[in-house]
C-alpha cells in the first residue's frame, strides 16, 4: 500500500481498480521447487494486503493458475481498459510480461528496486559488471518522494469477495513496516560495526519483505539515508546491482557469466552431508542447519557455506543455488544467482579464486562460538563428526582444477 508506484499509477488513471494477484503454479509448483515456508509467507502477505485494502473500500482478488490466462479473464470480466504491473527482471517474469502485453494494454511500472535496471550504466554499455562503480553511480540517483498509501479505492461492481484468512501474520506489509520501523530506530546506527557478528543477529531480516514487495526498497533506502545508515544502504545497492546484472544477462540464470573451465565433481554423499549440516566444519554446518530450520541464513554464513560447496567439495554452484532457492523465504532469482556466481568465481567477483577458510571465518565472525553452539550443540558433547575433507588438501585441489 505504501510507496507502491504501480498502485498509485492505477488509482490515478482509473475510476475503478481491481487489485489482482495470481498464484502462479509455474513458480509455486515443481518447476521452481518453491519452499513451503516461502509459500506460507506469500499467503500471509496476501491476507494482510486484503485486510488493508478492505479498510479503504476495496479487496484483493486472488486467483490461481496461468498468470496470463487468469489476468486476461479478470480484465474481461470487469471491462478493464489497462493492466498495471510492477516490472521484474528474471527471464521467467519477462516472458510473462511479454505474453501479457500481447493480450492486454499492459503498463509496466518500476517499483521493486531503489534504482531500476538500466537507469544507470557506464559509457558504451547498458549495465555494470563491477559493483564499486555501480555503487557510485547508483548513489547519485535522486530517489524522489515516498508515495503515500491511497486513502480510498473503488472496486468494479460485484468484486467484493470473502476476506482472505492466514493462520499467522509473520508475512505482510503490516509486520514488515513494523519491523522496518523498529530496526531503523534501534539497530541502524550500529549496523556498520556489528552486522558481520553472527551470534548477535543484528541484520534487519527485511529481505523476505523486500522480495515480496511488502516493504518498499526505495522507502527503506530514503529513511536509512536520512538516519546516516550508509553501510545498510550499500546492501540495498547490492540488491539492485544483481537485478540489473540478471536483466542484462538472462543466460546467467543457468550459465556462468565468466566461465573458468571448471570440471565439477559428482559426489552425492558430499552434497548430502553439506545439505544436512554434517560436514565436520562447525560454521558451515551451523549455517546449513539454520537454513533448514528457519528458511533464512546470515549473508556471511551464506558466503562461507556456498564457498565450501564449490571450492572445498568441487560441486557445481548450480546445485547449491537450487537448494538455497528451495529453502530461503527470501529466495530471489537475481540475488541467489548473483551471489552464487560471485562465490564460485564465475560471476562479478574481482578475486575469483578466493577461498573462504571456514575455520578462520568462524574465529572472525563468531569468536565466542555463540552462533555455532546454537545450531551445533553436539560440539559440547564430543560427538561431532570429523571433517569430510581436509581444508589444505581441498584448496590445493581447487587451485589445480583452476590451473593455478
């Protein structure tokens, strides 16, 4: 409702507006292996949005099936002149937009990112491949005013159905805005100094709300800038960076941006141990167990666990990307692919052959062992398994495979 350019554009253009959401079986089903926890968060978010719309005289029409077919059907039922939608960047989303535009007067509006893909670009190119110059250009873009939520919205006749109900309310704009306000007030000022400490868990945990559009990335950036939260704003820039990268390079969803000639290993036992958090490396196992339990993992733990899979075990980054996307509540194609390729050294990392040492990283990120002990309690019982691979041997093998 708040700072939603698509909703604002529709309200400004039309006498009546039908808020529509189509539960896309192409995403929720086996095609993308959507996680149950992410699906639950989505349904909670839709119920919350419906409640908010009813307070201003409207309601949310939720349908299920093929997005194009269901949207065309809804538009024809109410005699809609146009369909407004928020632009997205994944190949799947862009094909969906192309099909919608072939059937309807589709009006795409930028609103999912702080700075939309393509708004800033280096001379002679349509996108950035390196983060630092992108961040400098991104930081100079005026963000404009945050849009207010509409105070009234009139539905087409006969469109007020039964309210949506969710069992809990972890997802949604109401919970997201409350979390955003609390975090900006209490945690933003210390974020730069303490956000890497795994045991303190001082990150915002707003990523699921950003992914589902429950919280406006632009509003969050504006408010964080006003409070001097440059370190946090930089993280929002990474989100936009990977979005513009995927938009310009759609093949990277499945292909390396910068191939290194890797010969990946097929090792089902090692992959299973990594997924189960039984590698014998406490920080890696803690991260993987948190992912399985909460559908979330601290960004630094994501980097260490991902690096371990591709550079210690020599397993294809695509295996890890699929597993993360299946479990993460904030599972986002652009961010997931961008981060995994960065870690694997086949994306935008300027040091493609770096290897995160899981033992050294544990000392740095969790010096008191708070995070690890929370997720790997058997360490205190001397029943923890031995490492499935020796660190020095694994690094040497990685360097040999890369021809270093």
